[in-house]
């Protein structure tokens, strides 16, 4: 199926944008020519390796965030499941909890996206918002509507 084949999906999107004389940032032909190369770089990156990389990054930037009083807010993965063999991390309440505890700092925050979480029927977006809204860690909230899918996990 097209959703399982990143080259077929890329071709579909590029054909669509060409047909309507549109373009999407990041989908320029010179970038798309390197799609296989990009996917090869992610081979062998499982969930735990990606969590470790994210923790390393956050620990490195938090001192500068504190110094400059910049809150870093991570956006939920969209869609909230692994796709094309690429690992996704921020997909549900337990992963959000893990993220916030992993580098427990007031400058390590969330951009909570209702549609990124809401397409998975197992996510109760209202409960997730209630849990994190009063902790000063939810600094941005996207409210939008996408059709939910049955669980893919």
C-alpha cells in the first residue's frame, strides 16, 4: 500500500503538487532526489536509540535555554505511530510523561497538538491536556480536527 512505501508516497505527493502547480517546503525536487539516502541514515534507529538521542540533545541545550529564558516546546509526532520504518516517540500519554521526566526542566516543554494525538482513538486528548496544562510545561496548543483512525499499535 502507498502508506507503507515512502517512494510511492513521495511520488504521489510530487505528482499532485506538480498537477496543481504547488510546492511544499522540504519537498523540493533536489531534496526528494536524496530520499533513499535520508532513509538509510535512519536504519537501525529504534525507539530506545531515538530516546537516547533526544535526551542527549535536550541536556545539551537546556543550559542555554535557562540562560536566555527560552522554553523549548516539542511537537507531538504526526501521525502518532511509526511510519515508513521511522520511529516515532511522542505519540501518547506515557510517551509525553517519559519526555517530560527524561529532562525534568521548566524549559523543556510541550507543543500539544490535538490532531496529532487525536487521530489515535486510544489517546484521550482532554485528559492529556488536563494533566499537563497546569504544570507550566504546556506552552503551545494546536487545536485542529483530523479524522481519527483505529489504533495502529
